[in-house]
């Protein structure tokens, strides 16, 4: 009884500082929310910049349609995998979820390159495509980090890379809406490089942000971290 009385002020101080914690939505719901933002951006592009007639003509080719759908499916699958990897205890094999749609995306793009005529591409066309992918990937990457920042990933760099893949694949799917011509081999190579750059940037920046988040959570849950909290210090003084 005396032991309980001795620690009662500290326990009361810690209890006074408690605040309700809003639980995270399920990984699937968070991924769908991110994908809904991507769909909203696609709608804006369709209204503001897309040539609907030319888009309909390009999507009439099975390989172009499969590549666009594969990119969108890769974005959704990578977002789901990123959210799942942020939940402790989930298998790391979820990281392979984007692999099948990514194979469809790249395979269909490669088939389309065989039929494309390089002479129909403007000299600065490939550079413009890379700029579009990189530019569109920035807000999508930031949104992915916001979506993942309250998670507790045990492999923060893997989670960040999956978020980067989701952003890059989403940007590639958006590019398909405004791409002025059929993809060529040079286009595909530039797209792959742009996607790799986005994933690498998320690996460096996003991994650091998510790593800090889990480090802070570990410190706050440790005995030393709890003692450093203002309520804990006031309770210790009261004792």
C-alpha cells in the first residue's frame, strides 16, 4: 500500500496529461483516400488540359490502355502496400503487392514501343514527359507522407519507397491522359529513370521523416521518455 501511495502523485500527473487518441483508419481506407485524391487530379487534368478526341484515339490501342490501367493499378497497390507496411506485425511480403500491376504497366508500355514511330516525337518530348512525371509526383509524394506520418513503420525506408512508387506510378497514369503521342523506347527509358528518381527521393526524404516519427514514438514509450514528460516531472516533484 505504501508503494502505491508513493507513486500516486506521478500516476495522477500522467493521467492528467492523457488525451484521447484518434485511431487510424484501416490501411485500405487510407490508400483509397490517397487514390481518390489522385482521381481528383486526373479529373482536373481531363477538364483543363486533355484532348479528349486524341485521348480516345490513343486508348483505342490495347497496349496503351493496358499501360495506363497498369500504372493506375500500380499506384493503388503501392499505396496499399505502404499503408500495410506501416502497421507493426504485418508481413513484409506485402511490399510485393505492386509487382503484378507494375509488370503489366511496363510490359504493355514495352509492347507499345514496338509499334511507335520515333520520327513522330518532338526533340524535347521525352524531357517534357520526365518533367511532368517529376512535377506531378511531388504533391502525390507529399500527400503519401502525410498519409503515413502517423503510422509506426518498422521499416521506414521501405514504407517511404512504396509511397514513392505510388506517387510515381500515379504521375505516369496522369501523364497518359495528356501524352501527345504513342510512347517510344526513349519515352519508356525516360519514364523509368523519372520513376527511379522519385522513389530515390522518397527513400532519402520520406524515410528520414518516417524514421524520426518511429524514433519519437519509441522514446515517448520508454521509461526515460515518460520521465522527461512535463507531467511526469511535476509528479516527481510532488513526490
